[in-house]
C-alpha cells in the first residue's frame, strides 16, 4: 500500500475522461451531507456551515471537495461515503493538491 504524506484528499469534479461532473453544485451537496461530521458537537441554534473536514472549493477552475483525513479518524463510514462517491462516479482523486493542470486521462 502506498503511503501519502498529505492529510488532504482532493476529489475533482472531472471524470476519468476529463468531462465535468454534473450537476454543477455536486461539491456543495456532498459537503452539505458531510456537514454534521465536525470536531466537537453540533450546537443548537448555530446556522448551517460546512465541516472543516469536507469543504467545497475550486481548483484550477474545476469544482472539487477537499476531504481531510481527520474525517476518517472521526467517522470511517463518512470517509468511506466520500471515497465511494468519487469511485462510483469515476471522479479524479488526488492525495494532496492536484497538479496545476490535472491529468484528464
């Protein structure tokens, strides 16, 4: 098994053929589902916010989700959900930041 030094995994909104994943708000939806998994407890009365362990963003003009390995330590099933989402939808995954122009193969 290959060991990675980065604690962040980038799930890019590009499939293995380089086509954009749809719907266009997929990253916000995935991060929204993961919002309950966070350090500490969810406090009543606090408005919605993303978990620091699963954050939607854009890299090189491509929507993506950054998943921190602390999510795995907190809840392995939540981690597996994110990784299986990427696998099932054939999305590109990078351990650590993707290269400036992510390969589209």
